[in-house]
């Protein structure tokens, strides 16, 4: 096991069970297609046999293991998430991760397929100095959490899917005596206006042309 482990937490993209807020506007099939493209893009950007760190795709539900492995391919090892709320699943994943030997573990989702690789690199670098690194999301949550050891208290009784997630987590860090450092803020793509924002960014940056084409088709109703 490498000293650094990156975990990507994401549902296996199935129509009706993912990107539900996008599905309201664009339909379940288009939402699932976007979710799969986001996931594949994320794994390709950060994983692969030539990557500098170990990458794992933590998927749910567990019974879709075959499909999860098809999506991950050689980019990442596919690991089923355990039962429970998001906190229980993340806490277990970090415990499992550290049991395999890495000194620094970072977890991200697949809702920000354009997340700069430099931010993830910065997270690992800062973990050499502090025990907790958090990437603030614009909705009040976080898009990244990095740790140097297992800390179940950071995931217990957190008001997930609210705008209080980051604040409560930072309060928990203070209570546990864990120094936490914040990365630059970023945004997830969960709402239609955020999909427009992503498409504009991809068009201006020239990054990920295939993803841009899909975003444009969905927005245009194709």
C-alpha cells in the first residue's frame, strides 16, 4: 500500500437512484448518464495504473458490484460501502483504509468532476502538517475530507445534506483537539444551474471535451 490513499465515494449510477435534483429537470436517464460521466471522469483524472497514489472507488449499493467494477476498470479498486448513514459508511471506509497502512487518506465524491488535481495534491501535502483537511463546498458541506488517522467522532451525528455539515464538522474537530485546515472553496454539481456553470467552465477551460458535449446535449434536451 502506498503512503497516500484517495477514496472516491459515489453511488453506482442507475436511473432513478442518483442525481435526483437534476432528474427533476432533465429526466432520470439523463441524470444517470451525467452521474456515470462524472464518476468516470473523476476516476480517470485521479486513478489509473500510472497514478502516484492508491485509488479506491467506494460504491453503493453493494449488490451492484459487477457494474461498479465495469465502471472503475483499472482506474481504481472497487470497494462496497457498508450499511448505515453517510457518516457510518465514511467512518468505516477510513478505518479500513488506515488498516491497510497509508499515512494519509483523502475522500472525495464524484459530484465535482472538474475538481483541480492541484487541490487534491494540496490536501495530501497539508496532511503532512495537520491531522484534518477539509474542502468547503459552497452549499455548506464539504467536497473533500482528509485525515491522518481514524476519527469516528467526525462522522457521528452529523446533519448530512444540510448547510451545517462543514460547521458542525469543524466544531467537532475543535472538541476532539484536532487541528483542521481549509482548502479553497469549490462546488458540487447537483442542481441545473450548477450544470450550466460546469458547462461554461469546461467550454472556457477546454478541459474534458467529452463531458462538455454530454452536458451541452442534456442542457439542450437532446
